[in-house]
């Protein structure tokens, strides 16, 4: 049985800036109410894709549909989108109240409606007592919430975010992303979110679109991308990964630098492979068994210990979730074993 029709459909979108191609035949479907992250390194095309969807940049070729309607040629003002920029783009000379009310007042909405909507939105983002302040008097997290309130006061069908948390410190960024995701779920607004932060994408998304050199590398849920990456690029970019040359017997045995262990992955033929092993899926063997190596670095990271271990297969990062006593010293000989839940076989190379 077919699923629901996509709310947004991007069909073979290409964007060129002179001789440079920023997007190459990008196709994508987004369901109503979905939170989708565009993830990739700088220059991969994720912001260009967002800007084309918003109408801020005009695609060279391709089609954009919203609820079955072709919006490819519509200007931004005729697309029912709210946009939150990296810089927040608040009016510094207007109070918080007037920043949020701006879209309503420019469209000459009744004073009573404006007051009601602004009051509702400031309460929703937890800033009811900040309406008389100016943006410069607010913290970065508060400014971000004002920008969000201003974007949704017009009740848009889609919210677009261009790295809105990148100016916040790490601790505040983590808290605000939780607030933003909770609010999005509560409102049920279809949301597209640009980020280069893998942890942010994994924590917030229903779906992640991984981009590289203007193309889509993989589309999937956070779990799918983390556990079953479609390429070495995705494996290496989404989270941290050890990528080790190995061989597979086509049934249940993987060999890495002479160390054999049981692991089965249907559909992978016998022969050379790349073993992706997430750091949390590698353990130090208490008796030195497994893949032999020596510690080159050791770090205490709070809830775990992180080791860099040099082996005949290459450098392996190990995340030990239960460090006891002192960290192992540099040059200590160790053995490594692999846990099935964080492994995946990729083509060699």
C-alpha cells in the first residue's frame, strides 16, 4: 500500500553559479510535520538547497512542489515559509514585542489580533517577561527564541532553519536544540534545518539528508545513517567511525589484520571489505586477546575513556564506557575486540 503523498517534493534540482555547480540533480520528498536536517561539510550545497526551496535563490533546473502545487517560480513572499537565519536577523532598534509583531503589523492586522498572537508566541517560547527589552539586552539563546517566535507568528506551513544555533556555546546549544525540537513537535510544523553538526542532526531529526559536493549521499533516519551508512563518506561524517581494511568469508567470519571474529551481514559477497566499527563497539580485551595494538593516546572525557590504539590495520579509536582506575599509559600493549551492534561492512577502498 502506498504511503501518504509528500508535502514537499524536490525533483532533480540543479543550481549553478557561473561555472560552479552547487547542486546536482537533487531529488527529495518531505512528509507533512517532518523534521528534516540537511547535513554535510561546508560547501556541500545544503544552504543553497534551503535557499532554493525558500525562493531566495532561483534554481537553474528542477521543480519544487508544495502540497502538489508547483512553487518553483514563486518569489519568497508567495511561499508560505518562515525562516530563521544563522544571525537571527532581529531588528536591533525594535523591542522583542515589536520584532515578533512585525510581520503582522506590516500586513495591517487588527491591533487586538496582533496583541493576542504576540502574547501567545512569547509565552510559547518562554519570553513573556522580555517583551520590552531590545535584542542587545538578551542572551544568544533568548535571541534565537525571539527569531523563532517571529518566524512562526504568521503561522507558516513550513519552517526553514539555516544553522540557527551555530553562534551559541556548546552547553546552551544543546539545551536550545531540545527546546526547539520540543516546540516543533508540539506545533507539528514541517521543518527543514541546515547544520554541519552531526550530533545536532542525530539528536533533532526525523530524517537526515547527507550531502556532499552538491549531491545527496544518503537519506534516512538517524539510526539508519549511524548503523547502516551507504558509503564511506556517510560512515565517516555521521558520528565517529573506525574504517579498517578487512576480508569477509560471505557467511559469518570477518578478518582484520589476522584477527578473526564472528559477524554476519546478508548480501555482502566474500572478499575484501571495509569494516566500519563505531568507537563504542570496540572494547579493550582484559587478557590482551583480539586485534593487537599499542596505546598512542588516552583521554578521560567524563562518562568514558577514549583511547587511540595503533594496530596493523591502522589507528583505532576506542570508547570505554566504564573506565576504572587510572588510564592506560602510552605504549601499553592492548587487545581489541569488536561488538556486533556497532559494526557494518562497506565496499573496500
